[in-house]
C-alpha cells in the first residue's frame, strides 16, 4: 500500500522504506545511474535507480514519460549541491528497491511542465492537461475556496438546500437550455439559469438562511468570464436589510481570502452608487486599481461648432467625456492609432485627442486637429475639470452614453495597466442603487437590469407605474479588481408590488400568471422581507489563481463556441431517441449565392 504521497516525502522520512505511486514526469540517465522524477498530486519526488539492482534498473530503462508506476525504496539525503529548496522533497531522494509498471503510456502530445500550449490541444486532452502542476494547483484551490465558503456559512446559521435542475422556462433573461419531456409530448423543462425563484420560495417556507453551491446554465454568447454552465454560490436570507446583508457577505469574502490565500482584503469595502461608477469609470464594475477617471464634458460641448461633440451633447441619452492620461503626450502616433482601433470594438467611430504641450498659451499650446473647432470656454472647461497639466493628453468619447462608457471605460483599464497607472493588490467595491430597468430600443420596452424580482428603493414604487426609467433598485454588486464576482438585491415580498413590476415589463396579467403564478401565490401567504447574493465561484477562483480565463479553473469547460473538445459534445442523436421525445428535426436552410 502507498505509505506517502510523492510530494510530501521529506527529511522526516530519512532511512525509512516507503512505497509511493505516481507518473513518470521525467527520466534522466546520468552515466549509468537513472534518475526518475515521480509525480503525483502533491508534487515531485526524485527516485534513484542503481545498476547494482539489475532487475529494477532494467525496468527503469524502459520507463517513459507518463508511465504510471509503483516504487518501493529507502529514503536517503541528497548529495551535497543537489538540494532543491523549491520542493518539500528537495532534500531527499529514494533509492529504488522495486519498481512495478502499473500501466504504460503513449507518448503524450505535450509535456506536463510546458506552459506554452494551444488551448484547443489542452481541452482536447483535458485528462492530461489536468495532470499539469498549475491545473492541479488551480482545482485544489477551488476546492479549498468552496470549503471555506461552506464553513463560514455553516457557522452563521445557513442551511444547504438543493433546488431542482429541471424546472420551467421563464424566458425573461438569457436563453434557457431546454430539455424535452418524453412523457409530456411537446412540453419542455428548462435547466436553471439561477435558483432565484426557488430560494425565494424557501424564504416563504421559513428556512430563513439558505445557501447552495450549484450549477447554473445560460445559453448565451461566451467570453473569458462566461461559460454555458457555471457554478454559483447562491445565498438568501430573511429579516435582514441591505446593509446587514452586504456587511455579512463582505465578511464572507474577507474570510475566504484569508483562509485560502492568507490575504487581508481592505475593509470596509468602499460603496459607490451606480450613477457615480458610470460617470467616473464608464463601468458598473470599475477596476479601482487604475487611478484614471473620466471627465464629464456633455454640458460644455452643447454649443461648440464641432458637430461630432455637439450632436451627442444635445441628443437624449448622449454623452461627451474625456479620459486624461498624465504624461500622455509621450504616446506615439502608432500607439494612438492602436487605441483608436481598440475602442472601435466597443462601437466608437473614432478617438479624438488633445495633447497639452503648454497650457499657459491657451489653444496655441494644445496640439490636435479638433482644437480649432472648440471654443475658448470649452477648452477652459476641459482643462479645469480634468486638472490637465503640460505633457498630458486627453482622449475623448462622444456618442450614446453606452458607447462612450463602454469605449472609454475599457480604454481606461487598458491604458492603466499598460502604462503604469494601476496599483497592485486587491481592490474590492460594492456598487449600489442600480436602475431597476433599462430600455430596449429594438423591442421598445423596459427590461429588468438584474431580474424582475428586485425591490425598488423606498419611495420609488410609484415610478413603476408612472416612469419606470426613474425607478432605482435595492440592488448590490460586489466587484473585485474590475470583475463582478457577486450580485444580489433585496427582493419583492409583496404580491401587489411584484405585479406592478410585471406590468412595467409589459408582462400581461395572463402571462404573469402563466409564468410566475406560483410565486405570486406564495407572496400572498406571509412572505417575509428577504434578500440575498449570488457569487460566481468560477470568477472568484480565477482571480485568486491569477488565471486569464475561467476555463483554467473548471475541470471540464466548454470552448467559446460552447463545445466540449474532449467528449465532442454537443453531438447528434439517433432517430429512435428523437421519436421517443416526439421531436423531428428541420433541415438547416441553405442559401444560394
């Protein structure tokens, strides 16, 4: 039997005979003595095979990378000058007395310590990719994070309750993943985008404090921080106001970071209103490590001759803003062109700029094609509001508020990290007071910014009928280093208020009853005040490990095309399965050139 993990053998095992199991990480033949680096989940162990033991030596000669073996041998000190201080086992080695090949291996498509790998190759051979030390480290840290969450919530009276994976489709958010019912022809279940409604029902049921670490599913376009299936730390509690909930959840995250990383997050977390976050940072999840801020210029540009600025400044929903870059005058033309191309991804049609060479000379000390089109008063406002100094540069965004915020917000983060305007460390933040609704220009209707079960701020209930765009929600998002890691709200616990929200969303009474009748009914049976938060476990662990994508902290993730390269899912099914589900496929239409 195994007596110890490879990576945990240390000086405390000197002169002991041990048995270890693992994979051959590397075999080295040094002048008749063979060295094997044996690897398991805990790390590496150096095994020495001496020709004085011919049977063992012959087996050692046949070993190749990724053979899985059992080794029995005696622990001895490494010779002077060969100690590896980076390993727990770095002061010792094992003189092999017996080696058994448990299974050989084909030549792997990559080395386990190779960091320069194609992601497609990694995902296709994920079972090998997961052997790599970095992936082992990532998934073990994920486990520790989940355990730390469970310990904290258990200590604070929360109960882990499972909610259904097969539920009804309520297409008010992202697309649902649908599951056809065999026993109810033509009807479908949906995989949950969130346990939102069930956790509210658990509050109505009197469980008071609930949590669940749960899989959720959304059929949406993917990016680095999204997957079709993801893991949520879902939390709900009754009889606590927003300040109490956010304080407790802040304590949770602080506790987890201390337990897992031994990191002390700065407390208390700053709190910022949504409107201020958008105005100053162009984002509802600002990266506070970057010191750069936006300068509001909409009012100052209404009367200028430059139509690129004045037109959006006078248009409903338009915005003109600047991003001041200290010492930005040193930027080359090539860098400015690259930043112009970058903001184009966010819908910006260009990126105007002014270099402030010598501000005391007024417009004569400013370098830019647009200076001649701006009044002296407008130029004065730009300098005064931004605090510009000689040698600085300001980029401008003009257009709809969304385009300006998206473009300058992303540019702010990009330049901040590239040009040294970002601090190191952790910068958490609460963003509060989100709008309840956002206008869908294409559908000509209001949509819920978070979800339709979020309560309005006190005094904003009347806006639900008269002016939904003015209604502000009791919503709270936790942001860390520019990533939204959690979002929640105080929920609606009165049936009449919930019905008003449905009307504001253009959901008729009939549709509301058909889709959410069970919730409306439950709210009439003594529903307590309640609220909660859902944290993205994948995102939290991605930040903790310093990974660039959540795919690096998920054991078997999907690609950005929502495919599993390992199992080749999704895949076709046979006609018999389709018949049992009462499904007939339509052939995709082919368009003629």
